[in-house]
C-alpha cells in the first residue's frame, strides 16, 4: 500500500478495513449530532476525507490485483490425462 502524507491531525490515516469501519461509524455518529461545534465539524470533514482516500486506494489495489491474475486457460487436475492415483492402465 502506498504511503500518504500526514493529514491535518484531526483524523488518523485509515490503513485497514477495520479502521475504515470504525471511522465510518464515528463519522455517522458525528453527522447525526445537530449541535456540532467547529472542532467536531473539522473532525467530521477530516474523517470523510480519509474515508474517501481509503476508498480510492482500495479501488486502485483491486484494479492492480485484477491485472496480476492469471489469464491463461483454467485447468483441472484431471485434465493431465492420469487418474491421479499414480497407476497407468496401459
């Protein structure tokens, strides 16, 4: 995973799926508060920014993984002509 620079200090960098789920729960809780102060609003904005950046990185990684997959023909063990138990019927 590529490293990113430090954000504004209101939200930690999201590096795992667990971090993502916890940050989205906090963002949801903060967004439901009607009487947010300016610090809570800045934290909410920072969390949303980190969530977006994690989504972008996750999308890039899934594209990279798709490029690395084997694109050749799919074969089964039985396709090699033997019955798999080491005995030949010849």
